[in-house]
C-alpha cells in the first residue's frame, strides 16, 4: 500500500511538471509566432516597396500584417475584409493560453534605444495593454515604411516617445513579455521580466 501511495505521489508530481513544461512551450511557440509575423510584416515593407501595417486586436487576441498603401488608415481597416494580407493569426483559445496581456508585472524602464518607449508600472483593472491601441476598440497598428521607419495608429500617443509597445501574458499569468518597436528604425525587441 505504501508503494502504491509513493507511486501515486510521484505520478502527480510528474504530471504537474509536465503541464508546466507544456504550458511554457506553448507560450514560447505563440510568442515566436507573433514575433515572426511582426518581423515579416516589417521586412515586407522594404521588399514590396509599399508601407505595411501590423494590426493588433487586443480584445479578440488576433493580429494581421497587411499592405498599407498611401491613404490606408486603421479607421478604415475591416477585419472581415483586411485587404492584401501578408500574415494573420489568433492566439489559441482555451485554458492556459497566451493573450495580449496587462502591463501589470512589467514596470521596469527599458534600455537604450528603447528607453523612451512608454512603460506603465501598474494597471487597475488589469486590461490588455498596448500603448498605441485605441482604448475603446482595443485595436492599434504599427505602420512600417519601406525605408524602415515605423509610425503608430490607434490612440493618442505620448509626446517625446521614440517607440511604442504591447504586452503578451503567459499562461496562468506567470510570464509577461513586452514587445517594443522604435519609431526611427522600426527595430523590434522582446523584453521579459
């Protein structure tokens, strides 16, 4: 009976460890997918010779990379008919999946050249955070130019900032990742606390 009890305890411990390992792997996969989509949208601007936009919808946990020719606006963007799509995807649904996350838990200032990217220390209630997204719709866009520069569309932006960011929350709120983009060069970087 003691042996059965020991085996049961070891099995439960290994299943818990397996679930944590699987959860971390799933989050890394989703984060990699978002970053690949963002970087591909940026590189396609130079390759196609036309501006591109990386559009995020923090409420529905989805994103698009689209061509953004002259006259393109976030206000005119229709998720049902997004135009020329480069990439699009959605975070997987279900328990323990990644989402556009709250900034709570990530309040450290960023290193140069990202030091002027706005970072909030606390947020109540904990809502999906995107410094360039419209708070009413939850949508925002990073517009990459063929010369490498980036601009942001969706919300009133903080004066003097040289970039913007959004956060991704990991399963069970154990990981918060901040994705920062600079304006002048369109450089994209991931910061994790």
